[in-house]
C-alpha cells in the first residue's frame, strides 16, 4: 500500500527554483534513500512534505489524505515525524522532556505520564536512557542526533523523515546508528532518509531517488542508481573519478 | 491531585501566606499591610508575566497594558454603574483577557525583538488613546468618591478586603503558574520558547498555545489593576500605562529566574525589599533607579538564568524541589 | 487653509529631519548588531543637556557645542558597548534589550538626581526667517540643516571610508567579515559609538529649538521606534524618510484634529507596519 505520494511538487523562493516538479511514491515499510549534491533541494523537499513550507505547485498525499499546505503540526498529528539536518534540541529542557514533547504532541497525543513512559522507552532504544536527566544543550553532536531520533520516534510516526542523521558522526557512531535505523524499520515505520554517506545509504535503502538542481534525475535500486552515469556526473562532475570513489567506498 | 503536594508548589505558596498574614502580627498593621500589598502584588504580576515571557519566551515589554486596561474597565463600572469591587475586578480580568486574545492573534506572529517592540507600541498607543477618551476622563483619568468605601463598611474595611483579595489572587496565580509549568500545555510552551519551529514540527499547535499563554498572562494583571486602582481611589493614564513599571516586573522575573514558579516570587521579594531599603537610605534614596539599573545589568550579564535558574542547573535533585 | 497646510507641512519636515537623525542612530545599531538600544532616549536627553550645559556654563554657541557633544557621544557609545553590549551580542534578544534598558535606568537615575525632571531652555535665537509665504525661527532651520549635513556625512563615512565599509561588511555578515580579517569587535564598538553619537547630536539639535528635560528623550525614543519600522529596521536612509513622514504627520494632523491624537496615530501606525510590512517602506537591511 502507498503511504506517501508526492505529485509534481515544485517550490520556488522568489526566482530560485528549489524543487522542480518532483514526483515519487513510497510503499509502506520501505526505506527510501534521497540523495543528491549539496543544494539539490533535498531538505526543501522534506520541508514541503511535512508542511514546513507550502509547495508552490503540486500535491502531497499521505495515507490517501491530501496534506498539501497543511501546517506542519497537522502532519505531525497524522503520523509524519522528522529529524533535522542541523540538530534542534530544546536546550534548556532535559533529554527526557525533549522526547516527551514528541510523544505528547505527536500522533497519539499522549498525556504526560504515558508520554514519559514512551519517551523513556525511545531513549532506551536509541541508547540515551542514561542521559535522560541531562539538559539537552549539554549533549555532544552524536548524542543530539540520537535525541532527535528519539524525539521523532516518541511521536509513534508512520513515516519518518531522516535528514542526514549520520553526518558528523565517527565510524563507530555511524555503525550503531545504522543498526538503530534498521530496528526502526523492523517496527514497521516507513523511512525516507537524506544521506551523503554513500555506503550507508546504499546498504540500507530499498530504493533510491536522486535530486539534482531541484529535479529528480534518477530512481531505482541502489545498484541501478549507482551505475547511472547521469547521477555520477551530477555528483562529482567527472564520471571516472566518481566510479573510483564508489569502489573505494565499497571496499 | 497528588501534584498539589509538591515542594515546587508549596514553597512559593508558603512564602505568600507568611507574607500575607504578617500584618496581623505587626505592631503597625496598616503600614505593614501597605508594604505587603506592594510586595505580594509584585510577585503576582511578575508570575503572570512569567507565563508568556518565562515559559513561552515571548518578551512582552509593555505587559502593563493589561493592568491598565483591566484597571480602567473595573474602575469605570464601579464609578459609573455602581458595581461591587469583586465582580468589577473579575470584569477587569475578562476585558484584559479578551483584548489579549484579539491582540495576540495579530502580534504573536512576530518573533523576538519585533514582538517586544510591538508590545511597547501597543502600550503607548493604548495610553495615547485613553488620553483622548473623554468617558475615561482623558489625561486626568477617573476618580472615585470617598463615599464609595461606605458600602464595604468604611475605608479601613475596604482596604483590608482588597488586601485579602490580593493575597488570594497571588496564591491563585502561583497555582495556575505551577499547573501550567507541570502540564502538557506548559511543556508545549517551553518547547516553543526553546525552538518554535522545532516545536511546530513536533506537533505543538503553536498559534493556539501562544494565544492561550498570552491570555492567561493577561487575566491576572487585569484583575490586579482593578484592585490596585480601587485602593488608590483614582486612575490616570500615566499610572495605568507606565512602561517603567512593567519593566520592573521583568527585572523581578530575571532576578529570581524566568521560567520557574518560585523565581518571580523570590525575585519580586528581593527587588521590593532592595527598593525599600534604598528608598530609606540617605545615600541611595536619590539613586535607587541607578542601583536597580546596575543590578539588572549584573544579572543580565552574569546570571542570565536568575537565582532559581542558577540553583536548578546545579543538580537534578534541586530541579525537582524548585519548579 | 492652503497656507496653513503648507506652513504646517514645512514645519513638520524641518523637525522630521531631526527625528530621522535620531532614528538613524537606533537603526544603525540594529542593522549592524541586531541590538535594539533601549538607552536611546536617555542618550538623546544627554545630548540635549550636553548642549545646554556647554551653552549656559561656558557660553558656547549651541551649534559649536553640538560638535563637542558628538565627540563625547561617540566615546560614551564605545564605553557602553564594552560594558553592557559586547557580552550579550549573541544572546537571545531579551538579554540585549534588558542590558541596554539597564543603561537607560542608570542614565535616567543619575540625570534625575542631578537635574530633577524640571524643564530647561537653551536661550538662543537666530531671529526669524520670513519669506512672506513662509515664516520659521532661524534656529529651527539651522538645526534641520545641521541634521541634514550630519546625514550626508554619515553616508560619506559609510560608503567612502574604510571603517565605514567595514561597518557595512559586518552588518551584512559578521562571520564572513571576520573571516576576511575585519576586527569585528572594534567595528561593532565603533558602530555602537556612532549610533549613540547620532542620538546625542539629535538631542543637542532639539535642545536649540525646544524646551528640554531629562525624561524628554523617552518620547523621542518612541518616535525613533516608529520611524525605524516605517523606514525598515537597519536601513539608515529609510530612517530619514521615516523621520520626514513622522514630521509630516505631526505637522499636518493637528490641522484636522486635536494634537493629542497624534501619538495615537503614530503608535497605531507603528504596530500596523510591524504586522503588515515588518521590513518597512524601503525594506530592512538585506
């Protein structure tokens, strides 16, 4: 069953065309990788999907319901959660309270005590339970990324948008984060992830779409996409260099 | 109801009760009552402001506008329609709340400094408007005839009645403040304070939450305004809409710790005590504003979280005691 | 009627230039460092009393006194920057609002204790300019011309000199300006100093044409807010335009209704512009 349909979505900022007639579908339970060079419009597309921006043209359908232009809190209530590329912890609140905001105001609209339980469980899940009483502002970047994840999961979403959760993490942290993402999928949550770390996104994703200058230039399995010359060129300009780098990544 | 028996609520209430009954045990009860009235009123006003400023992070600089609006509404129905002070006070709160709701729909879209500026603009616009309204007495304001106090059994009885109403109201403000702080609604407000866009992405219906916070923070100043001006016997635009007065509330809030329940109580107490000490000191009596300014500067530069905020960052255990 | 309108309009424009100059000080500081200087009013008042004291105690010509006041204002601004502003420049807006407001309280406190709140007058006249169809006090025209000249000098400074260009660079993007090697702390202090200088000069000019008191700066501070949002926060040229508009309103409105309605119109306009077009008429800084 289709959980999300993005139809012809365009977003303009003045003269800048950030997202250009992008169309794709998402099956329930799928992990979709969203890749593309810096400035390709990936985060803008996320912002259109969860209602931070209203698309200039086009339509977003979530679980059969047209959510185009709905305020972002509405999409949160419907079961669409996200993390931010640049982490946005609520600094003066504790880690637990951060996750509780997600639970209280997310899909299940929990009361405080249920929220506390759920939030604690999600902190446990991402390995942050021992940090629950710390102020979020005191965490390091890797911990803040995990917190973003716990916060989004506490909302009990159907669809999770992950915006570069691996960026800035060291190798060990990346491995453990990948593990966490797999476990999230096992719980039946559908995921779209924006990612720059190729081997991670190739490993995790069932399917990948590629944005370049706001347009969708390729769609397919990780294999197909990684061999698509247009993608390689978009990414690195020089196809051969790109292939070499991809080889290195795989090795 | 087990939330009622937490130190976070009981400590501030105990402080207010202790202050409120102080005049009963004092030799000069009338002057003690006046001093305590000012003190308790400051605590209640700072606590009200705390809801929008401390919890929600919206710097309402001209918050005294609600004190003035409520005061005028209540005063007018007392002097022109012969209302009893208590329903008049409630009416003052209601009018302030309605105005806050209407204004909130518009100005709460503004963020940061723009919001702060808009609240100053609203205050000054309101003051200038009232000066032009003849039915509110224009620049001279309204006065209450002395005989008005008769219906409450004389001036002395009226003053005591207003005093106890003030004390009751202050406790009510604390209870409301505490319940907001420890509720889901309050969690949403604090999320807005920390990062409004992130809060919205997490599902907090920010326009609604902010409007409610603004209305709640306006109700009590509206009621208090009626009590205050009834006690004074007159109301004029200069007193009802004095920007400096609402900035004093901010100073109290910052001193004690914005965003905490106990902070405004403590900050209001320390501020008024300091002010009184300075007023009676021969060296500082002319320079009390300077001292207050220096104090504010030191807090802002070096202890921006205030006393309670500072204590709360020390440990999680202290956080549970001081909400 | 036409005569009255014309005279009132010119009167309004003359004072409007000075309002604009005061507002430029506020908007320059905001544009460069996103700080709303709530000590603006008392600083205007200090400018007034600077001219008053130099005139009454030392017998200086008020327009010469303005130059000295400007120099003192610049130094004072730099001092205030280092004491009250530099530590909170990256903090949330409440911090800088409160720290500059504490400076406001300190100045007003000292000023009230020393000068009381009673009214003073700079007893100085340049006669009356009479063109038949138009009459105005000479000092008023001179004050407006000085304000205009100061504006021209400010623009020359910002666009033609190295420190001026640095200020604009820091206003535009502090981080990249720092990366380019611009000493941002010194430039911020300079910008704050110039902002304060403009406020004191405006105050000094007002003192030559109107009675003054230590609290009088407050109403000019509020006018500056109105002007600054009219012209666009952070846009000095907008401030001049805003000042002229405000002056026109103040000149013309009393022709049609009671003078006491002027502030109502000003502040309602202020809030409305914040709501509808927060970038002001000419647009805020880019």
